C-alpha cells in the first residue's frame, strides 16, 4: 500500500532525513529532487517535472518538503531573519472592488479612514523610536486622490525620520499614480525614488493569469502591467519583493508558471529581494461567499507552496518568507521547515489580512520571533529590508561555541 501523508503525518516531516523520504518517494519525484539538490539550481528541471512536483501528494509531497528544507540549509544556512517594521495602511477607502479583499470601504462608510500626511510622519517616528528600520506603506485607491499624493507621503515620512527605509506602494498604486499625474512610468518611479521610495512591495500580483484576475478583481491592473511596473522599478534601482496568493481558485500549474516568471525577471534585473507566498484568507471575502473560491489553503498547500518555491527558485531568489499574519504559530514554523528562511516583519499594525478573517494577530515582537525561531533549532537574526545587513539575536547564554557565531554579519 502506498505511503500516505494526511495532516497528522505531514506535521511529522521535519523529523525525517532525506534518505528516509527519498526511499518512499516515486522515481518521478525522487529523480528531479536529487538533481536540484546536486546542482542547487531549479533551472535544471523540465516543465513536466515542475508540474509533477507541484501536484505531489503522499510520500512524494513529503519528499518535496524534506528536500526543500535540505536545500534551504545548503543555500542560506540555519539563520531565520526578520525585519523590525511598521505596516501603515494609510486609507481603507478604495474603488477597485477586489473580491478577495475585505479591507476596502466606501468613502461614506462609518469605519472608513484616511490618515493625514502629519499622521504618516508621526506613525513613522513612533515606529523608529520603537526600533523599527522600515515602514511598509500601502492603502486603498480612493477617487480624487491628489495627483502627487504618493510623493507627498514619502516626503512626510522622510522629513519625520530621514533614516527610515520606506517600502511602499504596490504596482497597482504605481499604475494609479501614473494615471493621476500623466507622467511616463519610468519618470514617475524615478520621481518617487528621488523623494524617498527605497523598495517596492511586489503585491497586487495574486495570480499573474488574466483569466483568474478577471474573477479576482475585474478592475485591477493586468498581468502585463504588473510585470512592466516591476521591471521598470528594478531598472530605476528600486528593488522589490515578489508574491503569489494561493488557496482560492488557482491550480498548482499557476504556481509553477508564476515562479518561473519570477525566475525570468530575476535573470533580467536581479531586483527581487525575496519571494513571499500569501495564503488566501477567505472568511470575510466575496470571493468565498459567492462560491468562487475554496476555503483557503489546506495544510498540504501551505507547505507545498513554500517548498516548491525553494526548489524552483534555487539559483535565482534565495529568500523565501513566511507571511506569519496569515498563519498560526505552529504552521509558520512548519513552513520554515519546508524551505523558508525569513519571518517577514513585526508589522506593529496590520489591517488587510485581519479584515479578511486572519486571527494570527497584528504584531509580533522581535522577542516573539526569536522565541519561535529558537524553538525549531534555528538562529534568529534581525535584518534590513534588502538583506544586506543581519545581526544575530540570541540570548547571551546561547552565544557559545555550540553556535560558533559572531554577533553581527555584514
């Protein structure tokens, strides 16, 4: 009888060695995984092999998870990083109408809000005083936004805290800013860069397939527009994250195509800092309530997407992040065992996932991150946004010859 991996079995995969997992896997899965482990590059796989990995189940899925964790250890070691940041959603007023979003409000709804520029500067200064090195700024798209409002947000934050890294504005917001100002895309991004935009969130990607996007959000930017914004930002020296939303109406084939697109862009620009899988939080969304989506990702899907990313992006994008706000404590740790190496940011306040029904909270302190990382036998390190500086964060009694660490990595 074939070895199966129900949820109770899946949670035990971190205890398996690669030899154990490989023995149980089919040759169609074991062979490609062994090749990636040997070459440390997902480019060595064929499309057929990638699709097989994306559809792996049972013992084959377990082999994928174990191989991803082994590859993670070989490529980036045992450090799990995080950034101390504050998430600022400057308004929840939005006309786009994404079916997967429960965050947006109409301008006349009682709980709608719009933070002033003074508020933005104040929130950034509060975050800096609490040890944050980054603010992540995104918001809804309200009608009648002043044409240069995104620039003005940057100025407000940088005037309040010149040293703060500003990670801001999804490609959808960039497209809106271009429409408001009438500026060419490249000039608009360069203007934002010169006024303090440091990096760009690669959100608004969801699934980069226009048939799916028409259902998710008919009014949102197209797949081609998303790619154009990202490539142009990278060409302007503005690096970005890359993201994928899973667990709704997409298929494993969509995952593979999107990951390979990110490899292609990375080979051209080198501008991605990380890949962030984003699990669909379904509870309060129209997409789920109208029967257009499944009820969020299964445990197998959560683990598979993180592991698949590690395998397929090997040799291209080395940082795989868990979005803890969409996961509980144990699940986020399991995803770190399935190939991920970064916990994202502390956030301090997070509203988009919470409005959709997420229950993991709005803030995780650096100390909480350190505890969760140490629990799974890994090494916590605070990083900056671009991963160019990391500082090991261990209790004093843990810094010993057992770890063989220096306190700071440049």
